[in-house]
C-alpha cells in the first residue's frame, strides 16, 4: 500500500514538475518575445514619426503654391530635395494632379480616386496608388488640401529586408487603414503548439501622431521549439521531478507527520484556548489570567504549547496560529475584562510579533474597538527572545500604547542584567526552578536573588506552585507577590472561567 502511494506521488510529482517547468520557462520565453516585439515596435514607430514629419513639413511648405509655372515647379523640386523619404511632391486642382516636382506639368491630368483613409486632420491617404503616367511603381500617396506627397517605396526598406519574427501593423488606433505591415509565414514543427496555442499581442502608440504599432506572434513560448527538443526537455524534467518527489515524500513521511496534523488541526479549528488564573498571595484572589494554546491529537495526545509554537515557526504558519490565538483570546475575554477592569490578561509574545512593525498598532486597534483597556493586557516576553534593537523598540512602543510588559520564564535563559536595566517592564514571572530550588542548597543564592528583585519594586509572579508548602514558603518569604500554579488552578476553559469569575 505504501509503495502504491509512493508511485502515485512520483507520478503526480512528474506531472506537477513538468507543468511548473512549462509555466515558468514558457512565461520567461513569452516575456522575452514580448520585449522583442515592443522594442521593434518602438523602432518602427520612431521611423514612422520621422517619415510623417517629412510629409507634414513638405506639405506645409508647398501649400502656398497654387499654379504650375516654371518658378513654382522649381520650388517643388527644392522642397523635394530636402526630404529623403519622399519620391515626389505635386499640386492638386479639382481632384486632379496637375504637376509634380519630378514630372513638371502633366500632359494628362491624373484623377485621384476616393481616398483609402482620411484622418481627423483631413489628411487623405491612398494605398499603393498606381498610375503609369505618374509613377514607375505603385506607391503610397498623402494629400492635404491642394498638395500631394509620394512616399518613397524605400522609406521602410530596412524593415522590409530585416523582418521581425512576428507580425506587425503600423496603423491608426482604430486600425481602419494600414500604413505598413509584415506577416510571417513559417510553419511550426511542434504539433503541441496547435493544441496549446497562445497569440502574443502588443500595442505601442505614438505620443505625437494618432497611429500605433500592433504586433502579434502566433508562435509563442516553449512550444515554439521543435518536437525533438521539447521531448528532450520533457525527459529531463520528468527524471528531475520524479527524483525530487521521491525524496520529498520520504522526508515528509519521516519528519513531517506531526506538522501535517497540526496544520490540519488549525484549518479545521481543533485547537482551543485555556486560561490559567494568577492569584494574589495575600488573599488568594484572582487578579488575572494567562492565555495558553491547547491541542489534543488522536496520535500524539496532549501536545505542549512550546511544541505547537515551535512547529508553527519551523513550518511557516506561525502567523496563522498567532492570529487565531489573539482573536480567540480577545473574543473570550471581552465581556470579562469590560466587567472587571482590575483583571489582567497575559498574552505570550514571540520573535514574530516583535519583528512585526505593525503588531502593536494592530493590537491597539483591536483592543480599543472592544473597549478593553490596554493596561489590562500584559505582553509576556520570554528571556529566550533575541535581544535586539527591534526588541527594545517593541517594548517602547508597547509601553507608549499602554500595555503592560512581563518578563516570562525568568531564570530559564541566561538572565541578562543589562536587559533588566534597559527594559521598562512591569512584572517578572519567576520560573518554577525558583520554587523547586528554595528547599535545597541553592536557597541562599535564590533568596539573595529574590531580595534583589524585590528592590526593583516590580510585581513578582511565581510560576509552577504545586504544593501548599511551596505556597506557604513563598508567602512567608515575600507576602506581596502573585502566584500561578496547579496548587490553586490548572488551566481552565472559558466556560469554567466564567463560572469562576461569577463566584469569585
């Protein structure tokens, strides 16, 4: 059964890898082709603008010429000599060409047919105008008022002899007329191209005149290559994809089963929150709660919060987990905190929140929208968090927003005196190592350390208090402190918390 699943994974992996390879490489090739089309289109466009400039300029120069005497014919010839892209220039009267620079006065006046296209400026265009009495070869003619200009058949000569590997048209924006065009007529040897066909189209327009270059390529992407080349690529990607899928399957099967189950549990809402009360040692009254993530799996049983957080961090879905924790906790405690303004709620903070520049602002917005006081929330920061400039900025921003800062698990890391000096914290949570060590040979050291912490005038919370003797020892040693542990309460569901608050 396992081998069948592995073979299925390899098969799917080959298909997926080939598809991914096609999409990526095909996209790269298409982008290159599009760039080539656009670059060529700009060359055509710039050249067309130069030709147009000559047509307009020569036409404007000849507009004052109304007759065809020798003097005016000479003027036409002088105008023509100035422009390299023009073959001839002449005068029109009553719809007929009566004289030109090259032909002089025409013995037989040439009647102009209906224009193929008239633009918004009333320039008339005649495509491949053919007249043996006037032109040696069919040419494009432009007429404006009483002047006609013959465009040289060699005006776009360099583009004719060096055609691009795609189709293009130089045309008005409405494409009702074609000034210049080129169409490829090559056969694609890859039969897959007809099956997966995509036409690459681009459009580049002039900023000066009302025409554009429209380019398209019917043979685009990876399938442009010959069948033999494509087959070699397919074999290579299939072998690579199969091997990658095999090793990925083995790795995931060996290491990632719990990660997969955790992701599934998050997506299906199987994680839940519990809250452990924090009490004042003097009168055993509840002053706050710490939010704790919980997950009970069919195979792994009750998974600790540290493992859950670590799995989420290492597998890039911590943000989803963190979002669930904060949303769920604020929702559960909204009414409780509104009705009990002296109660606090402790939230564990990770490096991800500290490195998120928008975290404090977003949390403040959520809290304010719920009418919860920011001072009712304690952000618990473990000693294991990186001590960086981001960390200190996070503390400063949190304090300015009104949140309380609690140093969590004090004593489990390398207790950093410099950090205690730099941080504007409100509370220190002493790890249960303090409780367990009070009755052994280290108690003198621990008592001395506690005395030093007391002088900081910060709230002290003793975690992991499990027995009455531990509670009494702490109470007699330091009466003004807080306690959290199984001796009083284990973590409770929100339903149990509501009942507890009601009768507390």
